[in-house]
C-alpha cells in the first residue's frame, strides 16, 4: 500500500494545473501533489484522458520528482471507474474522488459536496469504488458536511472500515465555502477515532500554523497546502526547514516571470514544454538560487519569444508581451502572494496593471524605489481575515 508523503499540494481547479505544478517544483519542490478535479460524465472522457490533465503520469513519467494523485469528480461511481480504467495502477497507484466541491452544478448532480447530501448514497458509492479499485488505491477528499459539522460523524462512519489510501478532510462545510477558520478539531476526531490515514486541508499558511495544526490534531498523517502556496510559493522550503525564505530581489522577479512564461507556453504549445521537461531542462528545484533561475528564465524566454533574456531592468520585457490569459493567471497568483511581501509590494498599484510589461516594469521600479535588495516571503496574519472572507 502506497504511503503518501506528509505534505502535499492541494488540488485547486484552474490553479494547480501543470504549469503551476512545474513552477512549484522549481520554487520549493513539494513531494506530492493532487491534480485539480477532472469532471467525468457519461460522454467524457471518451477514449482517453486529456493530454494536459496529468502529463506527469503519462508522457512525463519519471521526469519530475513528485508523486501525483489524479482527482475525478462525478456523482456516478460507474463513470469514475470508467475514467479510472484509463490509468492502471502501475501509472496511478492512488486515485482520488472529490466529495467537497461546493459549486451548485456539482451539488445538483450529487457530485462533490453533493455526495455528502445523502449519507447512504455516499456510503454506497465510496464502498463500491473502494472494492472495485482494490485495497489502498482510493483516496477521498471531503468536507465536514453540507450544512453543519453535525453531519460529519455519520459520513465518517461509512468510511472507517474501508482500506483507503488517504482520507483528506477539508475542515469546513459546503455552506462555509472558503470562509471562516478550518475546524482542525474535527480532523483530529477522524484521525483519532479511525485507523484511516487522515490528512488535514485548510489554513496551513506556513511553519507556525503547521505546528499549530500538529498540536491540535496530533494523529493526522499530514496536510495538504492550498491557498498557502499561493501566499508563499516557497512554503515547502519553510515547512521543511522551519525558517523563512529570503531571496535576492532579482531572483523573486525572474521566478515570477518564469511562472507567467510557463503559463504562456502551456497555452500556446504544451508539447514543447513537455519536451523541455523530458530533456531535463526544466523541472528541478531553483529555490532562491540566482544561477538556477537564470537558466530557467533563459530557457523559457527562448521558448516563448525566440530570444533568451532575463528581467534585469524596467524595460526588459518591452515591446514583447504575454497573452491576457497568461497574465490573468499571474495576477491571480499576485492577489494572494502580495499578502506575504514587504509593504511597498503589497500596495494595490501592481494589482491594477493590465498588461505583463507594465506589471514587471512597476514591480522593478517599486523594488528599486523601496531599496529592496532582498525579499522575504513571509505569512502575515493580518491578511488572514481577508482570505477567510471576514473583511472585504
Ligand atoms: C481556487 C480553488 C480551487 C479548488 N479546487 C479544488 C479541486 O479541484 N478539488 C478539491 O478537492 N478541492 C479544491 N479546492 C479546495 C482545496 O483543495 C482546499 O481543500 C481548500 O482550499 C482549503 O485549503 P486551504 O485553506 O489550504 O486553501 C479548491 C480551492 C480553491 C481555493
């Protein structure tokens, strides 16, 4: 039976897609990740999984240093099994079912959190999947219930006797969405009251909260990091070493540029990106090392623009630009990341940029004006209320 690593990247639809996973390997090399869900229906996927869903288990097999668990979402166990048949155990030792997605669309189809709305259906479905896939192959990711934590014990009871590879509890209900604090005591209830390998999901933002989680829920096997990796993409270094990550400002700028470039090339021609990974030119840890980021940036600018260069000065990117989609992904990351940066970078000006060259120009200008030679990426509790939906 596979023993999944203690810490891993949480699935985040539209966020932890392949370019983000590759970039996280470069920033802080998480040992394991779970793909965002693939929505499975009677008609989809028809004869194979999409090429870009889990390339790490297909064309990039063994090219990257992390374990990947694919996740499916569906309210129909038979469709889950049909899709699972595209990835034999030799490729995917563990496959996860999403029982947490709060979207009304999932709810209506008894998928995601919708599975939790009928405890008997939930119990039957998970038991069928566990039996059909075999011991140690099914992972379940769930919320505490639909409306209230009081639903959790009955839902949990349905799982206790099953040989699951992992039970991850996102310690909120569907009604909570992503608001409020994750209730880690409920995760501890699952970990101490069952023999399942229980993992926590929710509100691990860095070393301090990871320590707090371990003392509140000492029986968990580990945790998944979701929005915490957006607030600090170097979080896995911090969680391993217990120290904050500080880097030269130009490392920070070029690492961020690499993120945008990875998004761009993935959108334009994912096959070319895969080739570079297979050849070992991308996909190793760069951490805070300037030379390593220099190599990666040169590789990626060459791939995207046909010219190798670094972002060293304000106008380095002009007149070239990035597509609106790649830039919107960078802006999304920035909307979280800025909460962990020195004050001048957290200011709203950078959020207002509409194009990549303006963004990077203002970023370099702000760094220069503030005299920031190095940048520490460090969780600031003051922002937590905002991310918990308690303050606008
Ligand atoms: C943008 C976004 C997309 C998400 N997509 C998924 C998903 O595809 N599958 C899933 O099981 N959970 C998904 N989640 C939930 C996260 O995996 C995680 O359980 C939740 O965000 C709580 O953890 P955190 O506080 O570390 O973010 C998503 C969360 C966010 C914010």
